[in-house]
């Protein structure tokens, strides 16, 4: 069980804790993690005994984005196989965003790339004061298209234009000011702070919460239709197989600067 890429535990209150469980690579996601998250979110969404979902990362860091060694291997597969990977990646974030259960992300350490999209899709994000964030894809010649709708909804397009185009790191306080994070807590008080939010959800009527969440998404025009989702996945997939992405991923593996950066 400890070797599973995602751990799921439901307590007596109906709180489902979903733990990203690849701490040896800072919980970087790969195909197996995507598949387990897809099935897990669907199952928890349909489970009447589940009141809310809490996302966590095992170890020192919440999530380190994509496993770039895995991405390099994916990029060498067929066009159809690449597109399917991007479709499933986009679907995970979209399902989390529209999940009828309330969702809480508890963030420590690094939250990178796709990890920022995951928390942007959650209803509430609580972060340790020493957590660090970066929308890192462009640094390696990749693009963050599957998570852009959620990031824009959370941070606003102006902030996303800076941080998704520069891949700069930003602090928990900056994330809080931009709207990506709702509350920042000292590391030793992170669990206590998260528990207060969890209890607040448990005090609220579950059907009322689900209906209100659905209407918020509708009124904010935040739901992604199938045509848009397919376009996001296609662009994401095509870029991964481009010459620029190939150079960026090779630079990461070889621990060197990519060719476009001249010192």
C-alpha cells in the first residue's frame, strides 16, 4: 500500500484524504499517478459517505509538477499516445475543479507546475508560510495549457501572465495576495489551520454545498466545455513533441542550460 502513487483514506466523519505518494521524487506525477487520481476523484465524487476531499503531498513537498524523465519518454511515443496523456492530465484537473464535494489542498514545501493547477482547482488552499510556488513549464520548453483555466480563475490573467511566462518562483504570501492560496500558516500550525476549514465544511449541509459550488462555477463561467478541453490537450501534446521541448527536457536530464539561454 505504501508503494501506491496515491493513497486514499476516509475517516469516520467522511473526510477523504488523498495523499500524493511519490516522495522520492517530491511527488512528481507520472502516468500511473494520473490514472489513480482519475479513478479516485470519480469514485470519491460518487461516494455518498464522503463529505469532502483533502489533498496532501507525502514528505517534504506537496508536488513537484511532472516527472520530466517520464515526460521525455512520453514525448518519444506516438502522436496518439501523447494526446491521450494530455487528455487524461487535463481531465484530472477539470474533474477536481467541478467535483461536487468540497476540496481542500494543504500545501507544504514546493508546489510546482501541474501542482499549482491542482491547488487552483481546489475550493480552499491552506499553505505553510515557507511554501514556494512556480508555474515552471516554459522553463523546459513546455506549456501549461491544461491548468491555465484554473490558474486564471484563481490568480487572474495579469498574474498568470507574469508567472506562467517567466516561471519565477513566488512565496506563500505572494500566492495569498494573488488568490491562489486562501490562508497562510506557520509550518507548525498548518494542520490546525487546515482542520478549522475542514470542520467548517462539515458544519455545512452537503447538498447545499454541492449546489452552491455548481452555481458558482456556472455564474463565473468557469466550467470548461469538451471542445475547449480537447484544444487544451492537443496544444499541450503537440508542444511536448516539439524541438524546443525536446531540448528543454534534455537540458533538465543533462543538468545544463537549454540552448535558448545564453549567459
